[in-house]
């Protein structure tokens, strides 16, 4: 396709280049790919420079991997490096490996400090140092300090660009300062108040600032009880703080109470989405870092471990059937109905486990209410067990024309649903107690409990019942 044809086609998919579902049009992606292959930086700039960073990220993921770094280099300053924080981890790592150091330095230099840290932490130590050395001293020191904190801490989320003023300033001085200063953060919601040692005293939100008289002193307006987090606070705790108190930002202080940064709501939204994504994947036995862009081999390898463990536990559950070989050989109905008992118990246990894992993650379930919640789930299991036991018993009795079968399956169903409820709540709580991730490990153990108890209770009750009959 020639340059003229590219431009003509580009006009046919004028902004916003999206279909009715909000996705980038396939034709638009094809035009961009053709422009990258032909090296037409001018057309690429016209097409992409006005796209939001999230749309640029979507475009990167839609392109072939060989074209992604070329697109970034052709766009130069028109490419928003913040888009790299929106793509899958595997895509970002591939792109960073291909880009030259000069391009990375220029891109990182234009980012907010939190986004810069997010990109730099994916690089190896040597590449990090090479990029940091090429940055201005103040930027280098701030980024290096953030990178020195543990991964997953508040310091890794915070941006170090903020507005801090002394308490004796007036509103007029602050407003003039904001108007005269050129290197302000791109967006901010508040002005922080600090003492000469840069220890946080409080804050003034912008709405109160602009509504106050110019002669009013900042110390008269500031809120001294501003919620804050420490640099080493884990990001899940910070996210819970935002949700509980409806925050849009929170200051970050070091061990001495000095203000070092601020975490904003856009970063917390990402944390919440990432954690929810990880929990959902973990409940299915999928690693949290698995992405749709991963290769077939990498995906199969990451899932193999839990499938192998499931296979072992399945053999354990099946071995219970071997204990009742004689009973099974005498009555085909037992072999037909046993999976129903185990499966129903597994489904009930999964419901309880899902609620428990989520409650543990959000800190709604703890020592204070563990006993009450356990009793509640036990009685829920008992009621559902009785209900479904009677229903299954009636169906089985009519199906096999034997009321004894109905009694056996009713009793076994009740026992297994109670066991499933107990396993679904106690197993996640035990794993949490011993610092294991309940979202990752609970599923296998809970399934094993319901299978083993289901088979054992059904066949055990059947053996005893028919011997007595």
C-alpha cells in the first residue's frame, strides 16, 4: 500500500477509530501496521498521537510483536510511554527488551514517577542502572529510592511529584506559587502542609483552598488528621483504606513521618483489578501472572502443576471406592449415584470457599467473627443438605424402585454438604493462618475433602444400611 493509499484509507476510519463495542477497528490496525512497515512516521503521528494511552496500549497488543518496538521508535515523542503500563506484562517485557536505551530514557523522563517505577521494575538491574544514570539527578534519586522499597509496597505505587507548602503561608501565596511554578504534577487534588523537616502536618484540598480568602493562613485551613500510609505498607492494605474511607489520594510517609510521595486513585484502581484478577485465576488453579498474550507452551507449563496435584487427589478419592468393591459389585445403583453425592458436595463447598476467600482478602473475615461465620456456613450446609438429600432420595427411590437407596443417598447428601461447608470455610482460614494464599491452595484441598467424604459417607452408609436391612 502506498503512502497516498494509506492516507486515503486513514481518512475512511477517522477518529475515534472504534467500532460500536468501543474496540479499535480492524481496518485501523491494518493501516497502522502498513505505516509501520513502510516507516511512515508522519502518518503514524497523525493517526496515533491523539489516542489515549489505554487505546495506544490496545493498539500495541493488536500489532504483531515485531512491529511494536518499531512503532514506538517511529513515533518518538508522540508515543505516550504510559501506554506500556496498560499492556500485558509479557507484551511489555518483550517491548522493553527490544527498545534501545536512548528511547527508554526519553520515554521514562516524561512519565510520572509511579509509572516510571512500574516500567523500570520489569528491567534487570543492569538496564535499570543504565537508564537511571542517564536521567537528571533529582529524577534519578527519587526513582532509585522508590525501587529500593519492597515490591508491592506503597512506595512502589506512589508518585513523588506533589505540592507541599509551609503552614505559615497564606492562600494567596499558595495560589501564586501554583501559577508561577512550571513543573507541577499533571494532576493533583490537594496541597500538603509540612514543617521545616518535611514532616507531614496536614493537607488542604483544592476546593477549600480556592474558596478561602487570600489572606487566610494555611495552618488555619489544613486538616491535621489526614489519613496516611507508611512507605512499606502493602498495597492491598492501601487499597482497603481507599475503599473504606472513599479516598482519592493518600500521602505516603517514611519511618520519621516525612512526606515522600502520594498514592492516587488511578493506581489503586489498578491494584484492585490486579488483585481481583489474581484471585479469580487462583481459584481456578491458574497463576496470577498468566496473560492472554502468553505462548502455548508457557501457558500449558504454568497450568501443569495444579492439574498434576488434582490428578493425585483424584486418585486418593477414587481409592475410597476400592474399599467398598464388594458393595459396588452387588448393586450397580451405588456406582451410578456416588458421583452425584460427591459432585453436589463439591459445588456447595466451592460456594462457601469463594465467599470465605473473598472475605479474607477484604479483611471482612477474621478472628472476631470466625466462629459465627463457621456456625452460619455449617447450618447453611445442613439445611441445603437436608433439602437436596430429600429431593435426591425421592428421585433415586423412584428411579431404582427401592426406598432403601433413597434413604442412603439422602443421608449421604446431608453429611457431604455439611462437610463441604466446613471444608469451604475452615480450609481457607487455616491456610490464611499459616501465611499461605487461600485463593491459590483452597480449591484442591476442598475438592479432595468433598470427594473423599462424599464417596465414603455414601458407600459406608449403604454398606451398613443394607447389612442391617
